[in-house]
C-alpha cells in the first residue's frame, strides 16, 4: 500500500475504527511509516479479489475464512502466511486446490498499542504454486510484489520452504 499498489485490508470493526483515526503505523529498522490504507470489513466486500494474503493466527482461521469468502472468486489466489501446514488442508477443503498457493513470511514483529513493530531487518516473503509450476498468475503476483519496499521472491518449491519454516519453529518451540 505504501508503494501505491492496489491493496485492500479486510479488518474487524474495531481495527477499522483504529485505522480511520490513527492510520496503519509501522515502526521498522527500514524506516517508520504511517499510511491510511484502503480497508473493508466482512460485510463490505463487493467482489472477488485477485489475491488474498491470509495473515491470521491459526486459532482465528475458521472465522477469517467465513469473513473472506465473498472475496474469493474462481480466479482468486489465496496466499496463507500461517505457521505450520494444517491450514493448507483447511483452505483446500473450503476453496479447492486451484485457489491455494503457498507462502512463507520471515519477519519478526509484535503489535504494540495497535502499531506493527518490526524487530529486525529481516523481511522475506516467498510465494509459489504448491505444484511447483510457474503459472501466469504467480508471475503476475511476482511482478506486483517486486519493488514494493520489502524482499519478495517467487519460489519454485514453496511447499518445501513452508515445511522448513515449520520444522524450524517446532524445533525452537521444543
């Protein structure tokens, strides 16, 4: 959104009010920024989106799926940024294989009084088709993501990268 791309955030009503009054505040080693993003709440989605970057905690997944269903059309690509792998099965069961792409985000953040605080310079976002193909839609997404102010890259083995992150987190949790 900061780079002027067409981005709409799906948020809960309380977050919508916070965005209206304070904007989206990001504190980062790359530079602090406050933007007034375009956003909708669940009942305000008017048509399907090209892509949905799903960034919820696992415990909120089912509610998020209900909220985002109007944003998912036959050509919508869902990019889940959740830890673990179980969510992939949940998404495929709900929206089908074609809708679900893979995605891994490596960034250390916390939410502090509604602000997003990035703790380190690391900010890597990888995405790709789960079947390892390089489809026209994933190439379009890659073109959209390039030059947007963070490290974004197309992966031809995103499922492996998702498993690697999950194994790392599980080992650290142990």
